[in-house]
C-alpha cells in the first residue's frame, strides 16, 4: 500500500522543480514503460496493477487501480506508472541533420517533434533553455517511447549556433520555397516559438531562410503548428537524400 508521502512525492514529479531536485521523472502506460525498460534509462520504481513487466522484482510494487489513480496524471491511467532517473546530458554529435528549437513551450508539440526526430532518424535535438522540459509528463507521454532514442540537449542556443560550423536553416515566411530549394544532407534546422516564431537574436544566426508556402486561395492562416512544420521540413530534407 502506498503511503501519503510516497503519493505526495510521485505527484510532485509533475513539476519541473521537483524533477530537478530528485533527478527523476515519470513514465505512464504499458507502451511507454516497456520502451524505457529496454533502453539505457535507469528504473527507480515501478507501480503496476498487473505483474507483466520484465524488471527487477525489488523495484516493482503491485498496487490497486485506486492507488494508480491517486498517483497518475492521466484521466484514464493505463495499468502502470514508473519512475526513472534523469540521465546526464551528452554532447550533441554535429553530423547529419540536427533540429534546434527556439523557445517551444507546448508539451504536446515537443513530444511530437521528438517522435518525428525518431521517425526520420534525427539523432540530436537541441533546445533553448526556455523550451519546455522534455521530462514533463505530457512530453514523455506524447513521445510514445521515442525519448529513449533521441539525444536532447538544453543549451544557450545563441552560443551553440555561434560556436557551430554547420549551416543553419531558419523557418521564416520570407525564405526560400522548401519544395524547390536545394537542401544538403547536413545542417541545423531551427524552429521557433508557437506564437512568435524564431527570435530576433536567433534569426541573426540563420544562414539560409526557408519557408513552407501556402497553397490555399484565401491564405488567411498566419502560420503552421510547429510540430506540423517540423514534419514537412524533415520529410523534404530526408526525401532529397534518396532522390537519384
């Protein structure tokens, strides 16, 4: 049976401050937990209503569905909740395509972008210090396990870009048409904040401006969702590598 202190601690991990203090984060559901158990992430505790996981028995606690509801951040909890250790950041490999995020705040957007990076084989995702925490429970849930396969680093983005010799591509309305532009196999693709786009300071670091053109006749939509834009950009950059 879970104690009040255990419940309080687990619930507190929904907050960034508590995650940083403890060095732990939450994963919920069979699919997500199974992905993390297969990875290099270190399991701290696993709370489950069914004994179905291949993990050290001393780290597994079988709990009731009522107890799971008390610790879960989901409206409809799915079988289990696990706590994993937050790993140390590893250096970004400056090869191939890299995605850089400038102040992306929505957890769902970041989670989707991490899944897209995983799908398109992007190994490194660089985030500004103001970008939402990748260990936010909503981000983790949205990644569906892809967080285990993408190297994410939080940096002073301006300094990182200044110190990089890699060509940078900024998603801006006045840029080259993504569908007709000549695109390399290596580069840093920068995407900006949901409401404000790429900041002025980061725009100064952009070597090439690219845009996704509108095809509708009215053209009243101001911008694409940042995750949707990421999907189109990665698709176009990846397509160029297989064209003959």
